[in-house]
């Protein structure tokens, strides 16, 4: 797996699991299950990993091992993030916490804190996410464990959701780099390691005045067709790369990355081997890509779906993101009904953005409301589209 020989890893792990089952050796079975889970950590392996988690929990019951149980519960939570089942994750975290109390090693507590921080962020509890990520950071620094520190939850939090994360590195939890880290994360010479997964500058890079720096970093990571992230990080790498491409207006890259995500539109952006990031439903990213490419009808349909999904699963920050993107896209399409609906969406979004502390979203909402109050633009929607294409 770590050499990028994924086909061989798949074959070897399957053979190992078959052999372990033949021996009836519980320790061999646990080792083989762990190898198989790693080999199947990509998006196409999530269904099998549900079964592997169940088998690991069964092995834990037979062995009476809290350590083995911890791995089974972590694997199960991974698959729940991938399917956006945030309410179920809350219950699973309680079971994981009970298990971790019986595993007297610091790394077990770090796992619990990391997963809890990611869930808090996904659920819009940003203060809790900062606190939990800081505690996880302290656990690993006390251990002197650099690999754990690199994987710490909290590093990928987009500033547009919770700007208080910016600069959090000084207080404990690493925050996102506004310029990117894209070049280190996506295929500049081979497989992407988890420690180098690209962070989430997104469209906000231009708002923060870092567009030139982000563009330089992004150019180092191109072409996107050469990106080869670890299977567990494919969705995260594609979604974060897409956000940067949208922010920089790289339409060819937007088309390629959205095409890579399209077959997974029913999924959520998360890692298949360790819950270090959650970035909402895939359809949210596809909606943004469609809007960036001028496919406004498609974008509106996808963003409507994304807002509905995020509201249903209790992900208010991502629901806010989808609603604001939807309003902006409706303004671009520009019919009278679109304008009226955009006004209603923004009116509802403004107090919610303030409640969540999403300052970048609040600024964007106000900008959109100001542009709407200024009256219709001098060009029709079709004339604006032609002008954009000429530009």
C-alpha cells in the first residue's frame, strides 16, 4: 500500500485473510483484518469495510480485547462519515469513549479526540472542535509522536466555516494555510501521504489577498491528471483541489476534478482510513463546480440537493455553504423568480451565519444582498454570460 502497489496489496490482503480464517488463530485473524481494511480504504471499498468493522468487533468480543474493539469502532465510524450519518456517529463516539477507557495507552485517547473533533466540526460546533483538536495535539506532543501530529484533526477546517481556526496553530490545533499546501499534497512526484494532504484554501484565497501565492503553489501541483493520492484520501484530495481550481478559475481542472467526483455523487467527502477530515456531501462540490463552469441549471439542482442533505444530517455549516452558493447561482441566472428566491435564501442565511460564527459567509451574504438591492444589472443574464466568456 505504501509503495502505491494497490493491486498487489488487494491480492495479498485477500490471501492473508483467507489463510487466517483457515488457521482459526484469533491473532492472525485480527492482523489480516487490519491489512484488508487498509487495502480497501478507497471509496470503492467502503461497503466491504462495513463488514470488516463488524468482523473486527466480533473478534474483539471473542478475545475480550478493548484494543481490538477500538479498531472495529474506528473503522465503523470511518464508513459513517463517508455516508454522512452524523447522528449515528454521535452514538458510536459514546461507544468508542467507553472502549478507550479500557485501553490505557495515549494513542487510543488521541483517536477518540481526533474523531470527536471532526464530528464537532461537521456538526457546526466549532468551539468544541477547536478544543478537542487542541487536546489531541497535546496528547501527541506529549508522546513525541510526529506521525500523529501530522494527522491531527483540525488542520483542514476551511476558514469560510470557522475563521477562528485561522492561526490556531499557536494555541495547539493546526489551522489551514490560506495559501494552500496544494503542491505538497497532490502528486508532485508520486503518491500523496496523509501528512501532506492538501488543505482547503478554496475560493476564499482571493478574498484574503493570497491569490498569487495560491496560484504559485497550485502550479507546482499540476497537472491534476497526474495526481495519485492514497486511496483513502482520493475524495479529500479531489474536493480540496477542486476548491482551489474554482478559486483560481482553472476551468479545465474544474472539469477534470468534478468528473472524477461525479461517480461518487451520493457519497460524502471523508477519509477511508482515519477521520481527519469531513468536507460535506460530494454533490455540494459538484454543484460549485457546475456553477463555476456556467452550467447554472445543473448547479442549482445540485446545490438544492446538498442543502437538503446537510440540513437533514445536522451539518449546519455545510448547509449554510450550500444555501449561499445556491443564492449566488440564482442571482447569476437572473430571472425574476430567481432573484426573489435568492433574496429569501439570503435573508434566512444571514442570522444563521452569525449564530455559527461564519464570518466569511456573512460577508458574502451581505455582498450579495447589496448587489441585489442595487437593482438589475445593465446587461441581461445572457449578455453577462457572453461578457464572461469573452473575458
